C-alpha cells in the first residue's frame, strides 16, 4: 500500500528501488565502526544510521539488498515493473521469518514450530 501511494504521488518506481537499496547499503556500512567512515554525511546522520543498523541483522540486510538488486536489474525489461517491486517487497517483509526458520535444524522442525515461525 505504501509503495502504491508513492507511485500515485508521481515518484518513479525504479528510483524508489535504487533509493531503498542505497539506504540499506548505508545501514550495512554503519554496522561496523570501521566502515562507518565510508558514509559521506554529517556525524548526526552517521549516528542515526548506526542506531538503525544495530536493530537489523546482517543476514537480513544482505538478503534484502540482494532482492532489491534483482529488481533493479530486471526493472526496465519487466512488462509489469510495479508487480516486480511489490513481489520483492512482500518477500522482504517475510524475510526475517525465513531467516529464523533457516536457523532451526531440519530434524527439529515440527508442524507446530513451522506454524509458529510463519505466523509471526
């Protein structure tokens, strides 16, 4: 719904993808104080990025960025670029559940555990 609102306000869908990717790249860079210097921005903005970065896992960031990278590559050749972005955003919205499920050894996954993880 938010993506649809953004499009209705005249914002280009591809620029949205590129901008979101850049934001997540900045979060990734901000996860380590050594790489934080790669951000070319004010110290206050760096601090806010570092704060946000501490709230998201490295595996989530990398996976989400990978998903958006695929959208970026496919966007211009897509017959339905809006759907392409929407599907990616839906995948990203459920990414943490997939990461949590992947942490559980396969032999330990019962139907109850699957339902609990997937319902969160």
